[in-house]
C-alpha cells in the first residue's frame, strides 16, 4: 500500500508543480491570470493559445455573448463545438488549466437551451421549490459542465436578497433568499452537488452585493448605507465548514469597511476581513477587472497592483466589456515589473501561486 501511495505522489508531482519552489516567477505570474477571448475555435496561432503556452495563463472563461460587438458570436455555438474548444485549450497547458464559466441558472447561464444545452431555473425559482430542486439543478449543471470539460463554475451566489430591485442581483432572480441562513443552506447544497460531479464552485460576490442599488458592470456601486453584516453570514457559516474553495470579490464600495477602495482592491476587506477574520484559506478571484466600477476610476497597472496587494490570488479579465487581444501579455508584464521594482514581493506572488496549485490539485 505504501508503495502505491508513493508512486501516485511521484506521478502527481511530475504533472503539477505543487509549490513555488518548482516554478519560475513568470510561470507563477501567469497562473494568477484568467482571461476571456474571442473564437469558437482555438487555432495554434490564436492569442489565447499564445497566452497559455508563452505566458502560462492559469485559466480561461467562456462567454456566449460578445458585449462589444453586440452579438452572440463569441465562444459558444453547440455542445460538440464547446467540448472541442475546451479540450483544445487544455491540451496546450503545461499546468492544468482552470476552465471557467458563469452557469448559475435562470438569466445567468452561458450554456443556453438555444445552443442545445439543458437549462436550469434561477436561484429565486429554485428556493421557491424544495431542497431537492436545488440538488437536482446543481447536479445537472455539474454533470453538463464536467462532460464538456469545464472544472470551475462561477456559482452559486452568496448574495443575500436585501434589495429585490437590485439590478444585478435581486431583479434578475440570482439570490436564493432574503434570509442569510437560507442562502448558506442553498449554497452548501449547490457546492456539494457540483463537487460530486467533479466541478469546483465559487461563492460570489464578497462581501455581499445583494443590497446594491446599481450595477458594477456600469460604474461605481456604493453600498455604504445599505450593506449590513448580515450579508457576511453565508460566508461565515460555509467557511467554518470548509465548503468554499474559491471566493469571488465584488467591485462594491463600502465606506464602513474601507473608506478608500472597493472590495476587489481593498486589503482591509480581502486580507483583513476575509482572510484574517473569517479565516478563508482558499483562492480569492476578482470579479472582471474590465468592469466600469474598476476601469472608470483606476488605470490598469494601478488596479492590478492594488488587487494583488489587497490579497487577490487570481485576476480575472473577462475581455468582453472591453476587448484587447493582448490583455494577458500586458497584465503579465505589469505584474513582472511590479515585482522587479520591489513594489510587490516575490513572496506575495508565491503565496497566491501555492493557493492556486492547491486548488488545481483537486481537479
């Protein structure tokens, strides 16, 4: 038995550099990036393959709708096409690639029935039913994603339905409940069923987007006067149980938590509140760094610096609200310069890299 375990350990160590000691700085930086791209296919000369091979890109995210071109000519056409695209992307990665998608159900599901995929109800509709309904929906999503090659689902929401008219949350039926304890119960069911199907779930949007009166895709979202600590309850309960492996930050501003920065760029919120107070040791990923709540107030280099200093492990560039085929090389160069100039320590990079590798060891 000991010989079998040792053999398995050696095989895994050959495939996955488990610690920073096994990887160079450029590789570690690349693993901290996730990006969106254009194309139903990924030919060898495409920017996304270049990013995976040359810049060691750690993850990709697929969309069905291209915001800039106002068309559905993006990444998703039909099941066979998506499965091949994901497979081709993975084949070019020297470290297992995070292949992510937003598949919550309801209005936020990139894999839609119109493309030949099985749809599922929204969180609000599921909560109106039974726990079995949530179980079945999450199982269906997990099974479908795993079959297609996805390993990370940006779901479920831990946002509490404080404001039913919140444009990005309540109004879209994306929250399970106005009761934070019920949100935690539903999230636990959802995460468990995804995991059973071989897919990692991601709680979002920390520290709570449910009271917001505006949409952070479009600009600053200030929840100072509407947010309460009740919105932390789902995170407190689930982190205590060791459930979430990945948590996504929100681009919300809350003067009570940080008088200067939105959550994604806040050391007080990510390192102070999430890491130290709530004791979350998993991977923190930013919401899309190209959303207007960030780009309208911060330059790219400044936003990247602040998010890493705040404690984020993976920086997500959806590359959809704005599109830049070279967003990965640019972001990679910015981080490398920050380290070379001593603004960000190599130790800070290795810290995130080690968390990401722990996550990838579960793929």
